[in-house]
């Protein structure tokens, strides 16, 4: 199998033309969005923050109550082998928005190695970076977002209103998003003071505000076609929650109790959203995605087992850091109660949502539409293509890929290639590279061509050394 070849971001003619001809200024009015069309559904993409693969009942969780997510799985399609765009926040979200994997997308880490904005060196999306919201907006969708953005600081080219969203409410900065009782949030380009949290008060819990924005947005757009990106921040730390629910008397560490309460609160508001869709008659005309931005931040082994049966956790590229829950529900179109092991990842979100919304997909996108799989048709190419990740951290530069049954890892400065057979070893415990040199050669070649140098992350891929 020959390595896939993708053009570098700098060579995306559609992106450049899009940015030049269709600038999305903050004050620009949204195109008129016509009445809902059953062939072009409303799209709700709910992405939790640090929700582990095993934190949901439908994925085997035994202690945390998630009745609404479990109901979503009974009524929709549950995927077992879906992967985040990256193992931490900002790069995963960049892959999700742009459809480009981590060797091509703009934001490849939470902080740039060089450049970026402010002391935290946050790298914003730039005008030429085309997002799924931009595509859907031009296809006639109203576009909204609430929760955590992480792809542009105030006043930069990367803020949501300049990347295709008509309405935005939440945190721009991922470090700011740790503070649930913050003194301010952003509403479009306006900094909004939360009076109930001034002077040490704790009256306005940010997630609850995001949930209310969500319900209000759906009510206001009941007669329009809409795309709503719910980047809710639960169950990310700091571990603070208004109520421990039924978990206060459990014989667990305190942060386990808070984590469980956060997940149940998230699930509660998913239930409120689904009830509203039914109340407004939007149920059959709305496709809902439910997932997480990366793997669980803590394994919580032998108690909650948040990352399920996998190795690692958030921040590493083993399965526990990348594999996430994904449930998709669309009554009458997506078969209820079904389970799929088809492997796909967040680079596929842009082409998938574009196809659902009747939007044109730009060149240079690494993902593919998984709409056929959602609708019950076979997509054998999903099991034969390669999925790519890279990561820059204190441990150096690492490249990883999934290719069918194989998962490969290569760390800069280390000649040992790690290869795991996920069909036999989902824990990634037995390195079988020596027994499969042909697979190692193929993945090394793929690593070399998948990485395009970045202005903000300067690392020569290790595969070039061999």
C-alpha cells in the first residue's frame, strides 16, 4: 500500500480564495438560512472536555450515572474506534475545525514553541484556515458555539466570530476555562462580566450558563437550519461542581466524586437538550454527535476506569489518550442501537458535516466523509487508510498512526519503533515491530510524508533520520 499524499496547507488554493472572496468579519450578517430540510439536517456536535472512553455507561461505566447518553446510544449508532484529533485540547480542536490532521493543521499544541500570542504563546487560526463553520455558514446554516474555543485569543484572527460562527459564548483561552466560577466570559467579541462571581462569589457556574445558551439557541432557531457546536467544558478540572449529586458518600477520593458529579451534570443537560428537540418537533430533523476532545485525564483504575481497557491517558498518544466515545443519533436515518468498529477521527468531521449540510469541501483536507457509515453503508476504505497524529512535549516529538489493525509510534531520538496489533493487544503491551518489518517500513514512510513543517513548532520528524 502506497503512503497517502496530501498537499501542504500553504498550497490550498481553495482556502486562499475563500479567505479573499468571503471574509467573515465580526459584524457581518449571516446568510439567510432556509427552513429545515430533512436531507440537510440541523447539526448538533456536543464535545465534552476530558471525558474518557470509559466514563459513559454505554461504554461500560458502572458507577457514574449517564442515562441520557446511554439512551442516545440505544437510539443511535455507537462507535468503538473513534479517535480525537490529538491527545490534548487545542490541537484536537484544530483538527476538528479544519479537517487537517496534526501534520498539517495550524494549531499543533496548546502553546507554540515559537510565536503565538501572550505569555502562553497561544497560536490562533489564521484567515486562510477554513473551518467547518465557515463552510456550513456559506451553505445557509446559522452557526453557533458555546463552551471552550482554544483557537484564538481576544482580538486575533482566530476568534469564533472570524472563523464562521454567527454567535459565540464562552472561554477563548483554555487555561481560563479551568475556572468554572470565572468573573467573565466572551459573548461574541464582548467581554461579559459575571456579577454573581465577583468578590469571591460563586453564583454563576459556567457550564450551567452554556447549557442555558444551548437551549435558548435551539429555541430561537427552531425554524432555521442550524449548526450548533457545544464545546462544553465538563468534566475538565478544576474539580469544582455545585453539587456532588449522589456521589458524596462514596468511599472514593474527592476528585473522583467531583468527576462523577460533573459527568452526571453533563448528562443531565444532554437530556434537557434532547427533550427540547422533541418538544419543538426538531427530533427527526436533527443529527446529534456526542463525544470528547481527548482521552480521560486520569485513569482512575479499579474504581471508575475512565479510559476503559486502554493504555495511557490524556497527553499521550496511546489508545487511552486518543480513543474517545462517539455516539451519533438521527432518527429515521441512523440505525438505532447499532455498534460500529469502523475507525475514524476528527479530521473526518469537516467533510462529514459538509456532506450532511450540502457544503463544498476544500482541497487539502485529510479526512473523509463518514456519512455512508452513519447511514449503514459499508466504507471498507476506513479500515485500510492511515490515521495520523504527532505531538510536541517535554518528552520530545512523537508521531503515531493507526493503520487497520496496526498502531505505530516513533519518538524523536529513539530508534526503536513501537508497533502494536490492536486486534490482539488493545492495551498496546507487546511491541511486535521486529516480527513485521514491512509494516514498520510502510509507517515510517507515512510519517515522513505526513508531517509538514510548522512556523510555530520546529521539529524534524524522526523518520527522516533513517
